[in-house]
C-alpha cells in the first residue's frame, strides 16, 4: 500500500472506531489493535510463519532485556519497525495519579477552548484491575478535581464512623487513644474499594476525551537525540518462552509526546531507568518500602460495623520489624471487610515470611472472632513507598516528570497516598498546560522540561504534609524500634507538628539490611487451618492472576548463577519467602546434589517486592505482555467478556 493511503486509512479507522462504538474503553483497545493491522499491511512484512526455536530452554532468563535480539540468529529477518502515534501528552499508568493528571489536562483544555491530545496507557486489562481493594481515602484532592463528585456518583459509600488503634501482644490487645491531630485520625475520610474508585476515575477521563488504552504496558522509554524524553513504546507480543519469535510476533507501538508523565506506582520499572539516566536520586536518600498484603472477606452481618477502622502494631512482629495491620468495615451492600498486613522491607531476618505473618495475625484473639463464619473472596499484594520526604527524587527532567507513588509521595503514618498522588497529578497538569499554550515558550530541548511542576508541588499542602511527618518512619530505627517511633510521634509530632529543626535518616536501602542466615533464627509458622488462615497458592488463585504462559519470564535475572551461589548459600533463598505469590522456588536437582531456582512467572501479582528486597539486586522486574497480571475487584470476568466481544466484532483483532 502507498504511504498516503496508509495515512488516510489510519485516520479513518481512528475516527470511525472512536466514534462508532458505545464503549470507549473497548473502542480504544480495538483502535490500537487496528493500528497494528495497518502496520502489518502497510510496512514490508518479514514475518516468518512457523518460526520455532531450535534450542531448548537451558537458562532461567530468556528476556531480550538481558539477551539482546540483535545478537540472536533466531531474530534475523524479523520486521522490527514500529508504528508511531503523536500526542501532546502521554501518561504511563492508570492509577489515581495518572487519571487525575489526564482529567485535569482535559478540564483545562475545555476551559481555555484548546484542543490537546492526551493518551494514557495502562498495563492492566481493565482500568482498576491492578488496584487493590480496601483503602481509606482522604477526599481533599477529589474535591479539587470534581467538586460535584457526589452528584457524579463517585463510589465513596462508607464514611468513617469509628477509629480504633491498638498494640498487640500474643494474647492481648492494648487500646491506644487516637488524640486529635495525630496522623491516624480519619474523621471526614471514606473507606473505599480503591479499584472501583479508579475505574470510576477512568470513566470520567474518557468522558472528557482522554484516550485510555488498558492492556498496553509501556515497556521502553524513547529519547530524542538531544537526550530529552520522546515518549514510550508498548511491549512486543508474540514471543516464545525461550525468547524466539512466534508466527504471531508483533512489535509494540510508539507513543510520542511533548511531555510524558510517569505514574507507574511504587517502584516503576521505567522510573528506575530514568533515575539512572538523569541522576534523579543524587540528592535524596534511598527509598524505603513495605509489602502490603490484603484480603477481602464477607462476614457475619452481626459482626459488621460499617465505617469502622481498626489499626494495630506489635504481634506477630518483633519491635525491630516495622509493620502493622488494618481492618476496614465497608458499606457496599453486603457485609464486607478489607483487612491487611504491612511489613517494612527493611527487615533483617531472611527467614521472615510476610505472607505467613499475615496469616498468623488473623488468629489473634482480637481479630479471629470477626472472621469466624465468614468467607475470604479476594487476595492481593503490592509494595508501597515508606521513605517519605527524604527519599523523594528530583521530579522533572527534559521531556517528562514523575507523579504519585512512583517517586514516593505517600504519607506513611497516615497510611495514605491516594490524596497526595491525585494532587501531584493535578499540579503536574497545570504546569504542563501552561507550557503547551505558551506561544512564546523557548524550550532548550525538544521534550519540554516542566520544572514549574516540582516548584509548585513544594509550595503545596502536599509538601507541607510530608514535611511534618518526615521523621516518624526513620525514628523506628532506634533501639526501641517501632515503640521508639510511637514515642517520637507522641512527643515531637503531636506537640511540634514536625517543626523540629532536624531530619532523621534511613539506614540505607532495604536489600542491604538483610542479615546472613547463619546469624538469624529460623521462624516456625503454624500450618493454615483453611478457615481463617490459608496456603499461598489458594490465595494467589483468588487474585485472578493470569499471564500468557508461553512468553519469557518478566522476572529477569542479570546473572542466572547468583540465586544459588549467593542468595541460597548466604541468605537461604529469601525470595521464596518474601514473594507473596509463590513465584520463586528452589527445586532439588535430579542428581540429588544441590538446587536450582525455578521462576513461576505466571503467579506474579506485580507487587515489585522481589526487585526491591533481593539482597543481590540481581532481579529486574519488567512488564509482561499487556493485560497480564492480577485481576482484582472481579475485573477478570469483565476482561473475559471484553475478549469475547472483541472476537465477535473481528476475530483477527484477538
């Protein structure tokens, strides 16, 4: 086909698909797939039917980020050209931050009578599918974004009616009063199913004209020759587990923009690359993290207290291991509770298993009665930022910026980050829009450097809030551990509100805190009873996790020999315990001597814990094929329905 006809066909399909289908989310997905068909028909085709690997999988890692394809003979002659689309702004990540940024951009465009193209890509098959249920939302940023959020039907159904906090010993619960002004006060907040809230934000964004593309994972940052960010490329599809191309191989799509906004969430894999390229972490402390594990239960209606929030610290963790629990009573038309357990990833004992600590906690005398007679209906896990203000990197660079939990804007003592993430997205969009409409703007680089965003964030209530609590988390590293942090909070935060003239430091990166196994005591965990506590694999099954099996593992190893030679030899293989999804297993060799690491990538819930806590820093998490991963909040059923509907419309699109 001629280039002019291809251009015409592309534009025709874009307008036809986006305007003719009732569901914008489906039309967006079909649009992207249609573009792939155009690319395949309009570019010289070098697809090789029946292309198969001639070698067996003899190594753990086969991903092209470790073994480049230009050095692999199996890829000779394969068409590697990518189709490109131009936008004004591209946003990576469909969480609260990314969607708030997209919404605010389109609001500003409408207010000023401007046309700007905003594209948002999200690796989950549906918006909200990778967002864990159960959160306490401070509506401050939502009210800024949509003052009429109630009339719009935002799914905030459960205002907080009761706050409870306690310290657990093995058999008892010591109540602790929540004094006015402390971070744990939740008056005016809402208990939400965050995945449902994010899905609602996605609907608002689409209604404003944002092009939302779920199921497309941003796999690569693109750069201009001057070093500024050009945009992103979505992941390639159709690659065999051993790294060879399938007959169905297709290159990802390039999305170019004047500004690319990275809103990947905690420990984003593209953000990691940007930290290094632009040295964004030069003037901040290492980020610190926690792993949060959650479950959703239906319980006996007599035990249901809609609006109640309960937090605890203490047992089953020792005082030197940061962590705690939450239990939220939701009012969603049925007696639901969301409960979870957070363990700081700066823990020292390699035998500690966060999942099993969570299961053990549920048997505490103050927790188990709530769950007895109930039914667990969902499970999930995700890493969260705990470094606070000290660990926030430089947020802007030529052609792009970081928002939300990607740089770590979570208020740790509050256990909240949605309101700060949304506000960062709002501020980013206001700064971006100002540059987009500035006719006299003289940019030093092709990609715009929106430094005003970081300046405005530091003048906002977000920075003031994070500054006031900056010392609470690092104060837990004293000899008194977590209880030292509580004392510090009571004295310095409650009285001085964070105005003390010093800033405490974190001890270093989380992975460096792990001690050798020989210096630690193994932890014996009770067996799950199948009623209150459960095994790992039955838990992962409730996450709806699904990946294409025949693809290279997205949990890549820089060196396949390190897990056995270092992690197993020195730390007794901690990855088989810190992973909350059973991805990593050490399997005895057939010879009976030694072990090998097996990676069950299809189990991965995208929590990023392995990338953070691996003591060798040998694991590098990259995106799998788009649409893979967990399907929280019942989204998996909707994904199957979408696949069936798309197939009926055009079988070649699937």
